[in-house]
C-alpha cells in the first residue's frame, strides 16, 4: 500500500478461523491471502505519513514474530507429536500477524517506477470482468500524485478499451488517448444502460459511430483487436466504410462484428449506396495480419475480403443468399492450413441441393481442434461435414439442431472425431427410435476419451445412450434382440461403457431429476463423475432438496454463464489445444 497509510503500533488482530468447508476449492494459502486482503480493505483511509518511530516499533514487532516462527519451525520434528494442534495454531498466528505488519510497513513508493508499473498491470489485468478492470485502472490514478503519474504514463494500462459508456464516450476516448503509441485492443458496444432499459435513445447510431470511428482511424495501424457488438446495421456500415477508406491496418489480427438485431439482412438504402457497398470489402481487401474472423448477423464481399491464413473462422446467422459460395469457402479453408477453430451457426457456404458439381475430395484440416456447428438442416449438416476432414478435433459443439431428425447426422459423424475430450450438446432433436438409439450410441462410442460433457435442453430419452451397454449396439447384434441373443451378448465379455473417462458434467435447462438419475446411474455402473457444474442461470430453478440429493451423489459447483470452468481449462493445458473461445468473445455472444 502507499506510504501515506499510517502504521499503528498495536498488535494486529488474531488470525481468522480455518474455512468451514474442508473441500474449499481454494488452497489454504490462497484463502489466507484473500482474508488478509479483505482485512486490509476494511481498514480506515490513510491519515498522513508514518513517523519514523512508529514504523520502527512495528518493524521490531515483525522481527519478533519472525524469530518466533523460526523457533517453531526449527523444533517442529520434536514437538509435532505432542501438541500438533497447539503448535499449528501458534505458527499460523505468528505467520498471520507478521504478514499484516509487513503489509503495513512496505514502502511501495520507494520502488523503481518500472516495478511499481508492473504491479499495477498485475492488479488491473487480474480481473476478468471488464467493468471491474475499468474501475481498477481509474483507482490507480486516485491514490496519490505519484501513482497517478506512474499509471497514466504506462500506455499498456490503457490500450484495452471497451466503448460501453454513453455518447460522447468521454471515458473510452480518454483511455484511447492515454494508450499513446501502444498496440490497441478495442471493443465497441451499445451503452450498458441501453441493455438495462431498452431505451432507443441509448442505442448506438450511425452518426455516433462516425465520431468514434474518425478518432479510431487516426491510430488504425496500432489496432490489433476490433470487436463490435451493436443491434442495428448503421453503426456497422459506418465502421466498415471507415476501415475501407483508412490506411492499411497492418497489426489488425482479430475482427469480430456482432449485429444482435433482426432481421438477418438490411433491406434499406444503405446497400444501394456505392460507398457502403464497397465497404463490405473488409479493409479494402488488405489486412496482412488478420487471422481471427467472426461475423454474426452480417456478411461481407467474400471474394474481395482478406481471408487467408486464418486460425479462427466463425460465421453465425447469415441467410444463404449472402453466404460465400462453396468454391470461395473451400478456397479460404485451403488457404488456412493453421485453422484451429471453425464455427458454423445458422450460416456457412451457399448450398444448392440441385447442384451436383463435383467439389473434389474433403479438405484436410489437420490442425483444427474446435468445431461449433448448429442451426442448420440435417441435409446441410451432412453435406458440410462431408467436405472436411478434421480427425484432431478436441472440442465439439452441436447446438440448436432442431429442424428435423438428426439421428442420421450422428450416424454420419460416427468415427469422424475420435479425439474429442470436450463435448457440448445444446438442444438437439433426435427422434426416439431404435435406429436412432443405435446411431447415437455408436457415435458416442466413437469418441472414447471424452472427459467433459456440457448439456442443455436435452430430452429425457437422449440420456439413455450415455448409460447403455455398448455391446448391444455392435453391427452384428439385432436392434431388437431375442432373449437368447441378449444372453449371448452378456456372456461375450465385459460391459462396454460409453465415455469411460467422463469426469465432469456441466448443465443448465434440464430438470434436476434427470441429472440426478443420470449421475446416480453412472455411479452404479462403476463410472462415476468427479464433479458437476451447475450453470448459474439455471441455479434458481433447482430446489434446495434437489441440490442436496445431487450433492449426495457427486460434488457440485456453480459456474458462470459463457465462461470456462477450471476443469475445462485443465483440459486445454493437458491436451494443448487452447480455449474454445476466450471470455471477451463469450460475452459477445
């Protein structure tokens, strides 16, 4: 803390008790650190500089605690068997009190500016919530004159900017100015108050975007990330037009544009304007560093936009008549050998069922690790997946497949993604038939190393394939076996489990009874789960007795909407395939 904090010679308070829950997810050290921070946060505001005498007295007291700790640690082997608990308490108390004293004494303003600045960066970027990050940056400038000078001089504290304040965007433009010559990451939203009130006066307009974009384009060659989330077309068209006219954005690596409103296309006069028509050529066809492209509810001039060497291609909510041609789409895939994520959600290349043109063999996407696929017809799903080959996918998401029976799709996908470890199924329509039960079971069996399952809006009969004995769905076993055939299968060897390595389940929008039954049955079969995450949006729908019943079978934790969980992040590290989608993108969904 700043030297302006006054030291008091009174001994610090006793240490807090141990956590009540022995299964607290945090380590003890992290828990103790959190308690110390909370204690310091509740201390009164500083009243003036410390006197040398008071600081010296506290330093002597801290030295006494250090000596006490050394005595206990040095004699621990002799004492531990006689008074375990008492010694542990004494050691914890001395450690706690010394830490509090050292926090009070630390002369942070005497540190070199480079180190102080680095500390500020750790503080600011430790928060994953954008509003909290903005507040922390401002607080760094409020403590004292020295801190303000150090914080404002560090351009990297200000170069991530979220335009979520109301017009005329004074705060965000101040951050933009303070970013100086640093590389800039931008996100532009409607005002936060618009989403709370739906007041049309707060919606971002084309003229407002003109003011912002004209300022942003003065540093276009510093922009690395550009994420836009607005409801209507005009501000998007303005921004695209400014990018079209600006000098080449040499550092621009990531572009996400999300238009959240309806309808899918804009029929107004903007498309008849020559300048806006040309603006659909993203960056006038020249963005040499672009590798991440996400378009949600908008489209581009596909033939004249930079789409080479992509690592992420994410297309959502796009009518077929403005979709890229299949020839252009395949060209983009061929020109992106390092593609790691492909998302097709209510979008994708144009498909004409009557077109029988031979497109050649499937395109190999050997580095593709993440696929998101949803909101397309069963025929389109099969046609699209027939055109790619991606055997190294680790993370597979199927979402909102509700335009028919997708049993045949699952049958087609069987064996195509054998290395999946994270499977997400949201709102999948598979009719309850014997053929579909077999198709889904064989599909699940073809992904034997799945360890994380995320589900939502699944109908009750779709839980059966996860619990079935895989032996009954070998090709030589009839769909409706006789008792004799059942006996033959049972005597043929060990049970074949679906997802034998499954350890974690995350769910929402599914009745608790279905989850309790599923988890309980897995436990009975000898393939129990280690942990169940309950998505926070669904938590209010779970009764207390249901939560207790689930806890009796498996440990549970609450997870945040659209955010990765610690268990999922561990899999990223273990299998080295990186996040499915980072937090700033998730919040844009």
